[in-house]
């Protein structure tokens, strides 16, 4: 199975949806996340939400879902773009319970809010904290990022 | 219902396997709710990864699941190799398989020993398991000079060849461990007290396990015959003949038994691999400095489940983002559901059978 096959299926089911195909992933609009993932789970056997995470691209954030299908032996990378002024996306924990803690972790480290999550609290850092350490603009007096490596010299 | 009592179990508690804090609400001795609080070992390893080169990050992966450091090294190196399309020599692949399986045996031994300890079999099984593990640890010491955090795997191979005579030591160990496995069966597996404490406690159904993305021995104990080494083979696992042990009910005893059976299967893999190590250089001739762009997701079968590395690379020598999908994290998520309605002593049994390592949960 390939990304493109999944893309065709999604296109057939949601003809109006703007799905973008990158070399390793499918990018869907965030408003359609719940619809598409319900479809993927019920009709394409992507029942296992293996991993949820995010990538800070500085001007936007990507929420990345790794969905696995035991039937087809295929790991699908599904991405949703969120803008910095509206860091919120629908929670998929109603479809797969494993997303519960993974979304809490993403919320903790990136500050992305998952709408309709049953228990959206920080999972690792203290509740009273306001920082999100995995953001690229994370700054603290006691955190000094190392300069980018220039590789081996000489 | 009587008066409810909130009990804090941990963060410092002998049966929470590290710094895990469970907030238990009890009705008498029955657990009404259980809230795990994590983060006591949070070092933000994913942030560290963004500030190190690929090679520099390998020692940090040792500190994730510190009972299976070799397997973590391997997972990360495979992810980088997949990202940058680096080929590995056949000798290195065989060495990696042998080392990873030996570490799996060591890790399962600790799991079995500490599980028996949690059930009240004070000290004896733990010492049995640790003295077996000691043989593996000493072997690793002679291979890479370290006993817990090995830093042995390298991108493109391993750090050095195994010293002369290692193959004999491993062959002797296999013979010894097979005898020991029979002893464990007599000592624990079919022991009446052990069965009474662990049978039908904390049953995890197949549906629950898949819904919670449980992986590894815990998933197999629930009756799902799934092993990444078998279904999506990496390295040279497809060349070896081994079985995937599965449980029937999915209770604590099944989780224990699956681990015990997996030791035997790991020994089988090592036995086949040790006789077939090809000659050659275990260190591939690749650049010492790595850079590339793209993204990749690589998962490997760790002793506790599937360890996944999601690497995103932009221009530069460091990964732009390195997400570590740790098996214990997902496996612990189901704890709350498993212990509801159990005695508090059985909750300890369930937690012991999950075989978690806090180092990779908090990261």
C-alpha cells in the first residue's frame, strides 16, 4: 500500500477536500480531521493511532498523526497544519484511546489545544508552568541552546 | 460505598518501578480510581536531540529505556540510516541482532525478577534473574566497556568488533540460560501461590489493547500475534526461524509467561545468528558527519514494545525534530482502566506486569 492509494480513497469519499501529498505524508485541512480519520478508521482499517506529535515550523505548526493498519501493514503519516494565532485542533481520542495521553503530551510540550479532549492537562511539566519547551522560540534564563554544529573541522 | 480515601503511592515507592506517582482513591481496599502523574524524570530529551548532531545523540538514547540500552541505540541508528539511506555491512547487521537479542533477554530477566518481587516472592527470584543478567552485562562490558549505558551502535555499523572468544561465551550462556528457564518454570510459572496472585488479575482484552495502541509482549499476551520483527522485518530478522509466543486471556500471568517464552525465542535467534556471522568489517565506511533533509518514521521491536523515532531533518547537522514514541508511555496509559475495582495489592501486581521503565515514559 502507498500514500497515493490512500489519497485516492480519500478523494473519492471527500471530493471537495484539498488534500496535499508530500513525499512522506498526506496533509489535510484541520477542519476535516475528525471526518477523515473516522473514515480512515472505519473503512480503511487504520484503527491504530500509533503516535501523535507536532513539529514547530516557526511560522506554523504541524500536528502529525501516525496511523497504522494491521490489515494492510501500512503506516500512514497524516498531517494537519495549525496557524500560530489559532493553535487548536479537534481531538481524535474519541476514535482511539491511545491518542489521549499522546495529545496531552503534545499539548504540554507545544501548547496545541485539542478541542473536546476529555482531560487536557499537562502530563510531564508542572501544571502551573506556562512555557512549552519544544517550541523553537522557547526561552528561559537557564536554557542556553547550543550553537548549530559546523561538522568536523580539519 | 464507604468513605473514600485518597492514597498517594509514589513517587518514591518500591513497587512503582521508578519515580511514578499514582493517586489512588480507595474504598476500603478496592481501587476506585487511579491517576498516574508522570514527569519526575523528564529531561526533555527531544529538545536535547535538536541541539546535538546525530552521532552525539546516540548516548542519550541509552538513558531512555535504561534496561535495554542496546535496543534504543539500534532504533535510533536505524532511523538515521533510513533517513539518510546509509547501508550497513552484513557483519554489523548480524552483530546488531545478536547484541539486541541478548539485551532483550537481560531486560526480560529484570522484568520477571521484579514482577516476582512485587508479588511478595522476596529476593530469591530477583537474585536468580539478576545473576543471569550479570553474565550478559559482563559480556557487554567486555564488548563496549560499559555495564548499563552502552553507546555501542553507530550510524552505519557498530563501534567495534566483538573481542575474540565472545562467540564461545555466548554459546555457553545459551546452554546455561536454557537450564535456568526450566528452573524459572518450577520456581514461578506453575507455583500455586504465584498463580493465585497473578492469574485472572488485570485482564486486558484484545480490543482494549488495540484501542490503546499497546505494543510488545503486553499486546501479545492479549492474544494478538504481532511482532514487528516478524511482520515488518528490519535488519536480518527475516533470515531466522523463531516463534511469536502469545497469551490467551491477557491477564498478569500471561504477560509474565509471554516474556519468559520470549527469552527462549531470543536464545533461538542468537543461536542461529552466532553460527552465521559473515566475515567483514562491522563498521561501514561512511562519513562521520551526517546531514540530509526529509523525514522518516522508524520503529523497532524493543523488549517493552515498539520504539518509534520520528526524525525530521532540515538543512544542518542536527535533527530538526526528533519525536520518540516510547512503548512504556502507551502501555502505561491503560493502567487506570486495568486497576479499577481491584484490590490495592492486585494493582501492584498489574503495575509490575506492565513492566514499565520511567526513563522512557518521561524522556
